């Protein structure tokens, strides 16, 4: 409230001293005028109680003399007025009016008393009467203006002050109060001119300087206001209001320490002023001294328990102290005192939001808006509450309303984008975030949240490079402001992971963990993502530790971590520990039955264990949880396609969201379905789209080649040039696949196939031993991780085998039989699945025997199939024929060989000093020597003279067997090789793809903070 001065004109008195009046009374004790004069003198000496006794004595004497003096009652009223006994003063002035109804001083005094009794309408009527009695009395018009001002009848008040000024142009107080009215009417420049006029009249009038400072503050000219308040303080150092408003100016200039000193000075002068304690508490809040702030508000409440503003600001401090229940009570108290306090309703909603009572928060925001319909931040927070209740359409309307009220509100645009993302309107969301960024840029601000959310939207379009730049911008903004945001580093890592930059992703997740560690926090989500990055790098042991760390963090908080168990399951699956993987996924489901990733990975594990019914059941569970998940739809489609269920495969693909229909797997599956429908052009289109989306995956190129081949078979005959050209084009594409899958092989390729297979089988056996012995998970993973790279190097992938098979078949189609044999042999020699090996063997056999038709020597010695068996058989057959035809020479050669090799061996093994190996070597030597010796004896016993017929027949049979391949050449060479389709897409587990979430800070900071200290 402005300082306003009610002037009450004292009647003129003679300049007689108290002693004179007391002397007169001593001479004449019943002299009423002397008692009256004594009372005036005592009052002038501020001895009001003694003055009242003197006035009462004067009235008593006048009454005895049947006299009534209005002036005495007026002076009694003045004295009571100065004693702040306003009701008694009013009665005294009314007594004077009864005696002299037209006494202007009596009416003026009555008006002043009524004013202080807050009976403003009665005070106005009294002031009105005074101006009627004496229209040219400046003080009467002045007092009338004061009362009208408090009745908020500003136009009339202004006229009253102007009338007073017209009568008495040098009345500084009239000029001051005219300025106050103009300032309250927001005519600040006019008010400043008026205050300057008052200062010209009375340069040392503190009220003029003080109120000029208020107008300057309202014009946001805080530096000038500060100087003016300092001038007022210089004139009147003990003016608490001047110190108070100096503090408000300093607060508005964000000089909070200086403001605090000013408020403390005001409190020292006037300790029981609640507004000053409130202002002190507010400034302490700005200085983040929330406990001290709370103490100041408690002091203000002690002084004024029913002050809504102090309860409101107390609530703000409690929110910053995260004491949301106490804050809620404070806001409710403020509302109880002042039901239309929009800010209190708003922050009640904020507190309820922190307490997760979103329905109640919504009601509070609605009430704030009902009171203040254009309250932008209330509309924004109402939208947040609706979002938390998953009422996204309604939330969108709330944010749009906020934008209508305040089109350049970045927070409203940011939150609008968040809700649009929830509604899967990602393009509109991206535009909203960009608008928020643009608004902040115009105002010279940078909002990390808007950049963060922009990155999230870009991720939905798989624009991970752009998303990464947005996240890095968010991190940079936080860094400039001295913040480190764990979440921003996590989403940066997720983007890098999506770009297959797993090493960089790992660094980002480790940075997030480092930030949490500095803040004495542990974030399970950061550890899960670290595990994912390590899994991507095939560092399974460290990945397992990361997932277990996440599990332990949540375990400390009395929770289970379903996602971390999914990660563990993926590690076990990748190492071929399918039973362990199943167990991990079941643990995940036990913690959270709606974890679609756990159900999906469980299904994939069952598929690899050939438990197809359980696989289907798990996939259907995952689908029920999230029917729109592209990965689940793709897996179901692939599953049904594997078993020839074209209808269901198409159904699941057609139900996939439009935004996900550009994923390579989706496109590949669509291509396979089109092959089944014999729509080869459409099929080839889908495979080409898949290839462009995933250049590193040769599966799609194989299927594209297969589709082209089927089309060529359907449309052309094999001897047409277009058919030959199509096949040549397919071969060129397959050669690129061959280059791709052959990259990165080390010297292990020179190891003979027998030893490769032996190593693979040995390692597989060792894995089973580890499982059977129930070795700990950590040790098992550690051992298998060490073995895994070597096994993967030794194993040739299925895709390579199919590529060789296709090349062999297509070279056959263009009659290049030798190249066809070369590739089919390579396919056969790979350790791949049984079906493709069988097909390659059949094709090789047909081409070798029916197209190449090798000579007898090549058939036995260079056969692509069973080469070593045939070579060994050929040697035995030739030697047997030689032994039958020339038995004497054969036996001599055998015995010579026996003497040459085995006799030295017998001598060597007797000298061998190896206790364990010696018996084994001896056994082998004895067995071989016995066999050779027996064979020599057999040939030496053959006699043509005695067994000519039987030996001739036996020799003929051997000759027939040796020459049999030439007989096959007389068979028809019209053969056809049926090309098998490429392999099905491999079902593999996936780690949790965390949905990047848009964030809003509505419930982490208070938008409507402390009310700034009010100008008084």
C-alpha cells in the first residue's frame, strides 16, 4: 500500500506556553478556556493522555455553564486520532458536528477516523461534506482524493487531487498522490512528471522521491529507481519502505546479496513487517538458500498468519527442498486464505505432479486456468498432467492453447512436440522442436531439452547421424551451463549404437556412468546400454558384468531389472548356451511379464532348439504385448513363411506400422512372399530395396538373384539369348557376394578341412562338458568368449555355402561346366547345413558324370566327390589286378617292402623310451607288418595253372570295375538341376531397443517461481 498522509487541520491556537495556562488555572480553577488551552499545549508536547484529561475538564466546566464548544470536541478527536483510538476519535468528531453541523474541521476529522477504520464509503461521505461546506479548502479535496483512491475510484480521486492542486498549487502532498493515481493507472511517464513537480516544490520530501522510484521500477528502469530510492533513504534513513523498495530494485537487477542487505535493514527498522520478511525469504530463495528462505517465511507467518502470499512462497521453498507433501499443505493454506490465488493453484498442481497424483494435479491446473484463463504456464502444465495420464490428444489441445496465448513460448512448442511424438506424428513433432529451438535462438537462449527432443524425433526416421548431432548440441549446451546430463550421454550412445559405432557408443555410456558416479548415483539403464555396446563388440564377459551390475543396482532398490536379464539371455544365445538363454529370458518375464523383448528372444531360442510350438506361443505373447512392433511382426511372418503359411505371413507383415516398412527384414520378407505368389518383378523390387537399406547383408542379394532366375525360367527358354544374359547378370551379382563374404579371412583358411572339423567338434563337445559340469556362468562365458573367435574363423557361414552353390548352378546353366564344378566343390567342402551339401553333391555328380564325362583316369583320380576314397579304391584295384596277373613279382615286391620298412621299425621301437606311447606304437607296427606279410603270402600262393578260370573271372571283374565310369558315358546327358532357394533369414535375439523418450522439465522445475518482492 502506498504511504498516504491524511491531513487534519488543527485550529490555530495562541502561542501561550503550558506555564501560562497552568497559572491561569491556579488563579481561576473553573476557567474552561484555560483548561482548553492547557490541553492544546500538552498535545503539542505529545503528552496526549494528559491533554485528554485537560480537554475533558474543559468540557465539564463548559457543561456546568450550559455551554458546548465544538472546538474542544475537535481537539479531543485530534488527540484520540494521534493515539490511534480511531473509533473514539470518530465519536468525538460526531459530537462536534452535533454542536456545529457545518464545521469543516469536524467533518474532516470524522473522515480521517473513518478512513483508518477502513469504512471507506462513510469516509468518502464525510470528505464530500467537508468540500460542500468549504469548496475552496485544498485539504478537504486532498482527503476526499485519498478516500476515493482506496475505493479504487481513480478517475474521481484524480479530479479531487487536481482540485486541491488548483486551490493550492504548492501542495506537494497533493502532487504526490496525483502521481500515485497515475502510476496505479499505468500512466508511468505522466506520474514521473508529477513526482518531479512535487520534488521541485519540496526537494527533501522523501515520499516524492520514494514514489518516483516506484514508477521507475514499474517502467523496468531499475538502475534509475535504485538511485531514487537511495535519495529517499538519504533524506529519511529510517524509512523502512524506502529500504524495502531499494531491495526490490536490487532484486530485479539480480543483485540478490545487496537486496538481502536492504531487506535486513528494513526489518531492523520495522521488525514486524510481514512483507519485508516475505521479500527476504524470496531473495534467499533466489540465492538457493532454501532453508534460510523457509525460516524467513515462517517469521512472516508468525506476524501475519493469514497472508496468502507468504504461504505461497513458503510452498515454493519447500518444493525446491523436495518436500512436496509439506509444499502441498502450504499451497492449500494459501488457497484457503485467498481462493482466487491462481499461482497457488498452479503450484499446488506442480507439487501433486511431483507426488505422481496426476489426476489431482490436473484439477489444480484447471482451477488456475479458471481464475486466470490466459495463464500460459498453467496450460502447459495442464498438458503435462494430461500426458502423464496418457491423454495425449487432450494434452495436445492444452499445448496449442498455450501457443495461441503466447505464440513465442518455446516450452509450449517443446511440449507440443513431445505429445505429437507420443501420437506417432513424428514429422509434426520434429517441426515443433525446431520451432522451439528457433524461438530460443531469437531470444539468445539455448535449450538443451529442445535439441535433445529433436534428436529423439530424428531417431524415429532412422536419421541417426542428424540425431547424433542434435544430442551433441544438447550436451554442449549443458556443458556451457556447468551441467552434465546423464540422459543426453545415454541417447548419444544409443544413436552411435544404431550407427554400429559400438566403440564410440561404449565411451558415451561410460561417460554417463561416470557422471552418475560423481553425483553418488547409480543408473541401471546406463549399465544396460553399456552391456549392449559390449555385446555388439562381442566382449561377452564384460557385457555380462555390465548386465549383472544393472541387476544389482535395481536389486538394492528392491526392484528387478527385466531388461538386464534380456541382455544376459542374448549373450548366452550368441555363445550357443540355449538352455541358459531360456532361463535368463524366463527370469526377465518373471520380473515383468510384458517385456516383449524377453518373449521375442525366448521364441528365437526355442526355434534354435527346434521347439517350434513353444516358439510360436512366445511370439504370439510378444505380439499381444505390442502388435505394432516391426521386429515381432517380421519374426512371426518369417516363422509362418518357414512352414509355408503364406496367409499368416502376409497378415503380420501387412499389420506393421508404415514408418517401419523400410526395414531390410520387412522388405526381404515381402520379397519372399512375392516369390511364393510368382510375382517376380515385385519380389525383385523388394529385395533391391532391402539391399539398399542393408548393403552388408548378402542374403538379400542371393534372394534377388533367385527371383531373377525364377523369372527367367518362367519367361524364356534356356537356349534364348535373354535367358543367357539374365544368368550372366546374376553371376556378376553373385561374384560381388563372394568378394564380400570372403573378406577378412586369416591364415586359418589354409588348415585342412579335416582338422577344421575336428577342432569345431572338439570345441562343441567342450561346451557341452562345461554345461554338464554346471560351471559358473561367468567362467563359462569367459572360456567360450576365448574360444568363439577361433570357432567363427573355422566355421564357414551358411551364406558362403549358398553363394558357391548358386554360382555353380548358374555356371552350369550357361554350360561352363568346369567353373560350375569348381564352385560346387567349394560349397560341398564347407561345413554348412546338410541340405545344401546334399544338393551340391547331387549337382556335382550329375555334371561330372553326364556333362564333363571324365576319362577313366580322371574319374578315379580327380573326382570332385569322394576323391580320396576313389583314389584309394583305384590303387587297391590296380594292385589287386597286378597281383593276380603277376603274383610272383607282386609277392617279391611286398616282401622287399617289408624288409625295407618294417624291420628297421621293429629295431626302433625296442629302443624307444616312452612308457605310455611305446605299447601303442608296437601294436600298430605289429598289426601292419602282419597284414603286409599275409598279403605277400597270399600272392605267392596264387597259381594260374591250378586256378586259371577263377583268376580270369576275378581279373575280368576288376577290369570291369576300373572301366565302369566309361560305360556311364553312354547314358543320356539331358539332365536338369533344380536350384534350391536361398536360406531363410536367420532368427537372432535382440537386445532392448530403448525407446528414446522426449523430456519435459515441467515437474522438475517450477515455472512460476517465487513471486518477486512487490513494490510498496
